[in-house]
C-alpha cells in the first residue's frame, strides 16, 4: 500500500467516533430498505471511504449480498480515500474487488453516457459536511444530472449533516457557479445529501429538461437539531469534529496568504501567518503525503491563534476573516486569489463589503434577503424535523 494511503488510514483510526444523538442510523445501515430494489440490476456506485455499513465498506457489503455492482464512480480523494485535496484521481480497478473504477473528479466531473451504458441503477452514498464548497455535493449535482439525462434511477443512502442545525452565509449567484459551488444555496445549506438531491432535481438546477427518478433512504432517528459526531474523517484535512464545525468559517482563508493549518496535525483548527505580531501561538506547515501537498507557507513559522482552545465553537462567522484582513497593511499581501474568494463566497459582493469596512453584522444583513428566500424554498425538500 502506498505511504500516503497508510497515513490516511491512520488519520481515520485517530478520529474519535460516535453519534452524540443515540440511535441515529444512516441509510446504508438499513439494507432491508434498499437491497430488494437492487436485485437483478446493474449497479453504478458513487461512494468513498465514508460509505460504510457498520465496519464494512458499502461496496464490500453489496458484493457479499450478491448485488451486481458493475462500476464504481470515484470523487475527490478517491474511492477508498487515497488522494489528497485537488490531487488527480485515476481510473482503474478496486484493489479488493476488481470492480472497474471511473474517476469523476478533475477533467471528468460527470459520468458520460458511454461510462453509464452498463448501468441501470445508481447508488450515491457519501458523507457531506454541510458546506456549499465541499465538492462531494458538486459531484451529487452531476450525478443527478447524468441520471436524469440517461434515464437511470438514483438511490440516495442518506447520512446526517454535522452542520445541519443552521443555515448561513451568502447564497450563490448563478454567474459564480463552479465545482466549489454548483447550486444556488448558501455557504451553510442545512440539508442532508438526500434533501439536496431532491432540491437540485425539484428546482431544475440540472442542465437537463428531464427529471431524475430519485429514491432517498432516510437516516433513522435524525432531526436537524441532532448533534452528530462523524464516525470517519470525511476528508484528509477535516480530521475531527472541531475542524468540521470551523470549516465554513475558515474556508475563505483559502484565497489568502494566511494558513489555516494545512500541513499540520490540526488543519482547519488554527490561523496563522509568518509574522510574530499576529499572535503568540505558532506552527510550521510541512508537506504531508496524502494529506497536504505544497501547503501554504510551507516550512515557515506561522503565528496566530489556536482555535482548539475555544470554549464555545462558533457557527459560521466572518469575524476571523475580517480580523485578519485588518491586520495586513496591504490587501495585496493578504488576498492572493480574489477570483477564488468570489467562487467560495458565491458572489463578488462579499469582498466589496469587506473593502468598504462593513462589520460582520452589516455584511450578514446585506445577504439576509436572499437567505430568507432560500430558507422558504428549503422547507419543501426537508425529510427530517427542522431546527426552526
């Protein structure tokens, strides 16, 4: 096994694991609700390392149940979690089952008609973290679209959203659509992947005049008020619950010169820059195979904040970004990729408001109208009791 694969597996093992709301059962762990639908079908499977049925991978489970899985479609980070963020995912065969793997990350984000010609039913089972820029839901968008275009029914094995207890942030404008923002939803969307699939289909956001035949296998005993600790790290740089909760607030820093801990043991849990005046806490990003390739400020001592010390973990907040924007004498030294920031925020209004010196409250107020409209629309697709 490659060294980076071993590192990633060890990272998963170090992740502590139980649902804080007892009795929550993911869709994949209710086979009595979907196995009979798969009999005598040729199955395409969109899955990754989070697609577990208790202690068994979903693919291995389906094979053990004599289900005919003909193709696995692998998203970012690969099928069994072997690739780091942005790294190319290759076509090939699953090393354990020998089943064909087709990459749907990089140059081929959507399965082609040719790649689907042997498939007559699709399953999607990937853990999301509730943020628009998390690319697994972009993959979901393309799967809904491809299934609609090719007349293939889609089964969503639903999972809880660890940030599903609120909705926040700018709503994407269509002209800023990208793979880190496919649909007109806010930064924190407050949906499970099952609810999102129904929304994408119902709101006709896919580039098809056909609808997708979607069946969601819901999570049992889940509500949008449920606290949920992910049983497996969803990606290499979200290694624990704290990182998952801080991810919506810290991701905008990806467009800046500020490090948020990629290349350390605590990504998305710290903020720092190579200047001692930025804080007393320090860390040094280094390359970690399979987790962080060429991390920002690699090899430099960064000074700033250790958010692991927080007594209360905030929901989505802009204050970190606004605070560090003001620390820099020159915006050019801080904001290194303005287009990337606009794609992450879903518009170009956010940076204009920051430059105008607006407070967090004023910025939130600016986006509230669109957020309120989203909340109304979202209610049509909810499968679980809401937080409101």
